[in-house]
C-alpha cells in the first residue's frame, strides 16, 4: 500500500470532508465515523489505519477477479500513454472494436452487436432507448412502454429508476417514465431455499394479465435482472425466467436482461442467460467487464435490433442511433476490459466461481437459526441474509452488523433489510469460513 495514500487520508480533516457529497451514503453518519480505503490487493482492502478489511462484496460486485491485477494496471497505463482519449463520435480507435469482438465471444449466440457506455445505469437507459427506438423504426412508435419488476434495480438514471422497483429509490422525484411492474418473487414459502426456489414460476403469468390490460401493442420490452442483486439477492424460482421469455415471445415483446451484476461469472456461468438457458433480445453489462478498474458498461443486442437501426435511412452519412457518451469506448476502459477478460479466461475464474458456490451455499445456510436471520438466499457466489427489521427502522440492524464487521476486519455491504455477500472468485474456502464465522458472532449479538 502506498504510504502516500495513508498520509493523504490522515491529512483530511473533518472540514475537508464536507465538499464531497457522497453517493448512496448516509453522509452525516459517514463523516462522523469515516471509513477510508487507501489500498487494495487480492481479496483485501487496506483502511487508513493500515488494517486489512476482507472484501466480501468484490467492491460493489465489480472487482470479482481480485484487486490489483498487474496486467490490468499495466494495460490502463499503456493506454493512457498511447491514446489518453479518442472521440467516439464519427472517429474511433482499435481497442473499441477489439473489445466488442471479445465481449461477443462471451455473450449468448445471436447477441453480436455491442454498444459501450460508462456504467450500469447508462447501460440500462441505453437498453430502454434501444427497445423504444427499435419499435419506432419498425413503424410501431406506440409500442414504447417498459415493464419492470418490483424490487428490480437498474441503476439511477431516469429510465432505470422508472423501470426499477425499489420503492425508496423511486420516491420523491416527481414524474418518472410510465412503466408497469411485475410482482417480485420473494415468497414466504421459499424462505431458506438453496439456489433457485421451488415456488413462484407462475408469478411470470402476471405478465399475461398486464399484457391483456395494456395491450401488447403498447409494450416495447420487459426488463429484469436474471437474479436481483441490489434488493438482496432475489433468486428466480425454477422455471420463472423461461416462462417470462415465452410470454414475451408469444406477444412480440422484447426481453431485456440486466446483467450488470450477474455478468462475467457471478452466478458461476458467464451470464445468467447462459445459466438459465434463456436468451434475451438485449443484455446489459458493466462492473466485472473491467474488473471494476475503469468505469465501463455495454449493451449487447441481436442482429434484428441492430439491423433495424442500420436500415433507418438511405443516406449513408445519417447517424442511425442518436445516442452515445463522450466516454463511450474510452481507450483506458477498453484496455482495462481487454485485460480483465483475458485474466478471467486465462485463470478459469468463472469455473472457479462455480466450484466454490456449493461450499459458499453450505456455509451461508449453516447460519440458519441464528437470532435475527429470517431468510438466507444464494446463487453462484451471491448470497444474502435477510435480517428481521426493527419496527420502523428496517435498515438499522444491517447497518449495525456491517459496522461491527468493519471493526472485525470485514467490508460488508448492507442495504434495506439485508446483508449481502459476493466474494471475489479467487476467494478460498477458509475465507468463506472466516466471513461466516465473524457474521455468526456479530448478528445475534446486536439488539
Ligand atoms: N443494473 C444492475 C442490475 C445493477 O446491479 C446495478 C448496480 O448495482 C446497476 C444497474 C447500476 O450500475 P451503476 O452503479 O454502474 O450505474
């Protein structure tokens, strides 16, 4: 760890911390009990006091191949020296094409065209605009509503916020896009399921009802995460996604999988689409694509969707899709992406996640019966403990657990009434034991 970063952290006074309005953070609490990170290597962060914190969530589900990969760092530095920035509108650089071809090797067959963004949120909003734009180009502009799912998370831009279904994230912003929402799939009878729960495939049939009510001719796409991560690892019931896909196909509605969190190995398969054998029309990615090292997202689409845009106009100099970001296919992000996917493939990390998953599942479920734990859910290397809410204060206990875990050497993600785990794919069984042992101590000990 650079001693300089520790010194820089030390120099920050309370007053110095006022200017940075931190994202998705209880700013007032943080600034009274700061948790500054100054380094990362492998599965550990280093905090400003020099203590190590095990990274139980791979950053934010994004640094899954382990921190501090030298190949990625070198690729970023080389790109910064060679071509620090290239305009992506009407000009390009070779790495953008290389990375699109690399991504295409991993996406399900038929999803062969890749649009680059800078984040999961931008990927979600890009996917929504592609879906609406597709139907407009097919002469059906009225087919433009999106259907999401309660407890779904598609980032924080207006489209993703609208289609998303975590209510506190939607409230208080006035008018959003008009969308429908399918019910979530968290069922009482599925508590403590290992992997995909038995009950609830029929919840997909609610889509039929919503189509009857609104008319298929008004619905552009259904957008779901194959596994909802941010709302606390909500695993699809057996057969649910297949059913959803069949209904979409029957009614000529596009299916969008948001694989920002599940993409590149989290479920023990390269994508959720692969694990479930369900191929969407549009698939969004971000996070692991660069192992979290440089912001980047991507949206992969079918030939049919891509061609509908390409055939828009007979004028060859026309822009087919008036959408894109200053930093789409940024050279540093492309370099990081190429290096990260090489590491993933070379080290067999997706297979490693799949191998470790059953052990992870066993260790998590060993905590069943502990005070406060009312559900345990898992799939691949994603897991969550649902903590019984204090009346009126659903977020308090998970926060208390995470703060106690920090003091015991774990960085733990807490959100809503859950504590979430998504260890790096390079984790060892002993790491999983350690995480579960520390949490088994802490969880029952809080009020
Ligand atoms: N979509 C999904 C499924 C996510 O899990 C996330 C982030 O957790 C996002 C979108 C938003 O990504 P970002 O924070 O990079 O904008």
